C-alpha cells in the first residue's frame, strides 16, 4: 500500500467506523466524521499524540503498561488488533483498536490507519449489568469476546460458578449480527430425559401425560438468534447424542411430532467442570466436546482480579436501579477488595444486596461492611444461627471464633492445609495469613 496522495481526511471518510491517521511519531494527522461523532473533534494543528488523546499518557502505551497496537503492527509488519480502555467524553470505555500500517514506495512504514470499534459494556439480562474490569486477565476475556462476537462459531465459557459466564454470553450475543433475535437459555443441571427433550425440542399436544397443549422448544425459539446452554457439562451421557445431532444437522423432532424441523442458531455453552477430564472419565462424549469447544474462553476467579472489585461493586450497586443510589466509601471498597469471595461475583452481589437493606442512608461505610464480613465469618463455624449472631459476638471475640473454626477444619483434614483452604473457600495463601494472625490473637 503506497502513501496516499489524496487528502488524509477524505481517505478516512470511506471508513464507516471511527478512524484516525497516525504517523510514526504517534501524531494524529487526520480523523473522520465518525471519530468526531464518537469521541469529539480534535485540534490537529498541534499534532496531538494518540496515546495522550486516548489514555491521557505522556509516553507511548507500551511504556505505560498497555499493549501498543503501533508497536505490534511494526513488529508483525501487518494489521493488528488490541483491546484498550480509552478516555472519551462519556468517561472510560472499552475500544477494540485495529491498526493497519501504510508503506511508502520504498516499503518503509510511514503512517497507520487506526480504526476504533467502541465495545458496548452494558448487557441487558433481567437487569442492566455493566461488564466491568481493567485487570489484564479480564481485559483478555473482553478482547476474545470482541473478536469472536461477529462470527457464528461455537463458544465455550469455562470457569467457576459466579464468575459472570452468563453475562459474557449475553455480551457476545448483543455484539453479534444476531443481536436483534433472541438469546434463549437452557439450564442443563438436573434435567431428566423427558424434561430435556421437552425444553429443547418442544412437544405436541397429547405427546405424553400432562401435555395438554403444544409447546415450542428452545431450539425453535433460538432460530436466527443464540442458544445458550448453561452448565452443559451436567447433561447426562445418554442425552448428549440428542444435543450432538441438533448441533450437527440443525434439525430436531418435537416430542410426539412425525416431521423433523429446522433451526439456525449460534451456540454458546458454559460449564464449571473440567470437560476434558469428564471426557476421560467417560462422562462426556468426545465428539460433542469437539463440537462445542471451538472457541474456549476462561473466566478468571474474582480473587484473580482483586483490583477490579471496587469497580465491580459500584457497578453492582448501580444495577440495583434505586433512585437513592448507594455508594461505597473508599474504606469500604478496600475491605471488599481484601475479603475472599469463593462465590465470586454472585456472592459479592448478594453481599451488597444485604448491605443495602441493612444500611441507613445511601452511603455504605467501612463499619457496615466490616460488621457483615464478621457475621459471615462467624456463620462459617456452623455453630451459630443467623438470629443469634449478634449475641454470640458479644460473648466471643471474632478472633476466637475464627481460631476455633480453623482448628476444627484442620483437624478434620488431618492437618492438610490445602484441603482445608479448599473446604473454607479461600486461597492457601489466605489460610496461612489467617493462621499467622490468629496465632497471636487473644
């Protein structure tokens, strides 16, 4: 590609997405109308640096802890993409950046066309939820989501319960070409054969006892849209062949029907299981495993992205939709960030919901969070009832209750600290820290 002779801004106008022309010194030389509409008009007379405009940095991204698309494009000598968090008139937003190098007649790179795809981070499930986080592990997830959303390939979301797999599934759907069609969800845990077929394929009137009307199955409801199979690893082995046939052929037969029907959906699955281990144990079909595991995305645990906890907590409070929106003090946020959340984001959400009920006013303080964390720790002993937590805490110190709990836990596991930590739902490092602190407690 040769250096353009046309006016740079005219060249960019052929691009529908927000775009800029950047030279090798990181200076923005031109923008298109889509960029001005999305991010505001720039004063180009002073040749603003791209990293200063996008991030507020005083040096290039790769010198400020970020991936630099320009550096990657130069290194690879081809177009490259990265996910960035940009400063915009609306605040910080996720942006998928695509950088294409432009060569002169001698083959040297002189300019770059940077195309910016704003990534929607508000997901509509039963409520508006923001996909929040700037930790590198979570940014990697969002980068994968941004890349895979436009395709129709099957996605497998892996991770512990409560890590946000359903929200990410919704995000993939809402960024895809199928967004105007429905995303339907089938919770696969605990389904009998009849219930599984009825839910997925539907049934005709009179197909079985109690079938008093015709019912549309989720395979039909997802036609043109997305089918999300939550906890797909829990589908019994004898039912997996029915799902495999649906995925391979797009055809199914409603219970009681004689004619097959067709459907076309994008498949997203999620599980907390190690599916490969289940394959080796004979609990999951190998052919089905390869059908659904086309594009795996691993969801990090909340403890792996502790720096995101304050942001997630405030987003959760915002999602409650109260007119008197609750706010956390900085000290309260610090407590939440230090605490362990074995139930991940789901547990944090339930904890904050309780805090809003028990809190006076709309500012949640350090004291409220500390009291609720203490109650949670006390209830873990199993010897306290919820209605007697406060009276017990007056008779015993929290330290003595925790010490007794961990002593009994270690005794139960014959001193195996790794097993004890897993049972308590905390990391091994946290267990050592607690034992060290409790050793000197009165």
